[in-house]
């Protein structure tokens, strides 16, 4: 009870005063161009990563593999993305944000097109690994770009809109492939997504303003080690890194295996209908922007743990039998996840006063490591205990995440 009282009494985190005239402010043309570009980038990132989730039952049949093995088509991408983040963030600290992000999007789109024509499971996995490695050049760098260029008073909104692009990308990636594979091959579905991602890359390249506050940093091993140690000595950053692992692991596990449940008895849904359920991502599009803005007003400490509680409520709904409650639970779970991710993402930029690119990379390394590790581990729970096993696994992740969030809520604001 003492913790709860302390949470209520916590004041919103004060924003540092700044006189930097180079900030991009809300309502300006540069702000709109930045939002459009990073919305497109976030769209392409999540569309290319998660377009394969509706295909997993189909891939299991075509290649004669089980659910856990089929999940590797996503896990190898997120795993390679996580490893790439350890390199691309520091590289962007040296050569600049925009060149790295543009190259990353283009390479990821081309790798997706290549994966569509691969004849064997091993080659599909190899090209999917290239997709993840390429996207590592956008994921962390985009967060760093926003924290450097957007005025601190508007960073929560801007980050929320960027993550809204992620949500739309995740929705459209699943929706397009989920519907298409009922009518055409999975090869054609991947070709379609790869082509759309190329268009998004062009929009990103044309719209994103050049960095005005970027300052190149020397790229050497000692600098990287010092930055790594500095971030892990911070009172809050390591806990935020852990949150990324737990929350993304929970989110990906639910969407990896919900399709298997709905295709089986007693629901017997077809692939197109399962794909259409990706519209629950619309709740994430709304929550990422609205919860981010709410955190700017009320403070991240209050809003963050509340978003995790919302995820838990959504999970409980999916454990019931009525289809309407399962779908509602997916929607509530998605709402809570994107809200929590929006708050945590903007929090990283506020606590990392130096080597921001490396801090963002470490956060997203844990984020996608959670996707890779938990997303595949969940297959073991599904194989042995069905959806109740998945509920137990995700519930355990969320319980730890909530305890960490409550600890974060007690931290004093960090002075800039």
C-alpha cells in the first residue's frame, strides 16, 4: 500500500529548460515531414518483420515442421536485428542518422523480395535473417533521431506517432499476407510486401529533414565500452532494457500462436479471417500517440505501469472460450503494449544524456531479443499445454514487468 500511495503522490517528471533554436516543434512543416517519414519507416519495419506471422501454420504444413520451428521465420529476423543494433547505433553516432536509416530500409525491402523466391526452408531463413540485420539500421536510429531533433515538450507525441507507424505496419503486414495467402501463394504475398516497403523507403528518403543537432562521435572500442558501462550504471536504464525484453516477448508470443488456436477446434477460422484480426492493431495506433501524450502531461511513472496492467487484463480475456471475448482481449492487450512501449521509448531518450544512439540500440536489442527468445520458447508451452500454457508463460512475463515498472516509478527524475 505504501508503494501505491507513493505512486499517486509522484509528480510529473519535469522537463529540462532549453534554449536550442534548432528543435523541431509541433505544428511546423518540419515536424509534419518528420512524422510522415518516421511513420513510413515504422510502417515498413513492422510490416516486413511480422508479415510472416499469419503464414506460420501454412509454412508448418508446406515444409513439414512444427509450430516452434515455424516460429523461426520470425525469430531469426528479430534475433539478427537485435545483434545488428549493437553495431548500427554506434555507426550512426559516427556517420549520421539519415544515411543509415535510408540504406537500412532499402536493403530490408530487397531482402524480403529475395526471400519470396527461395525454394527451401533454410534459404528462406537465411534471407529472413538479412531482413532483420538490415532493419537494425532503422529501429534504434529512429528513436535517437527523434530525441535529438524534436523539442522535449513534444517528444512523447512524436515518439507515439512513430510507434503508431509501427502498429499500422504490423497490422497491414499481417492483414495483407493473411488475406493474400488464402488466394495466392506465400511467395506472391512476400513480393507484395517487399514492393510496398520499397515505396515506404522512397517516402522516408524524400521527407525526412536532415539532422540539425547531430554531432559526430569518434567510433572506437573504448568509447563503446565506456558508453555501455555508463548506461548500465544509470539507476533506470537497465530496468528499461529489461522491460523491453519482457513486454515484446509477451506481445510476440501472443500473436505467434493465436492463429494456431483460432484455426483449430472449436473455431475453425480460415487464414483470411485470422489475418483480418490484425485490425486490433488499430488500438495500438491510437494508444501509442495518446498514451505518449498522456505521459507528457501526467508523468511516465504513473502511465507506464498502468499500461502493463491493461496488457494483463487483455491476456485474461483471451483465456476465455467465447470468440468475441478473445478478440476483445487481443485488442486490449495490443492497446496496453503499444502504450507501454511508447512511454518506455521516450523515457530512454530522457535518461541517456550521452551516447543516445547506443542507449537506444541497447533498449531495442533487448526488445527484439525478447521477441526472438520468448517468441520461440512460447512454442514449447503451446505444444505441451495449449493456450493455457501460453497464458501462463505470458502472464509470468507481465508479472515481472509490472514489478520492474513499480520500481521505476520510485526513481527521482534525472537532471539534464
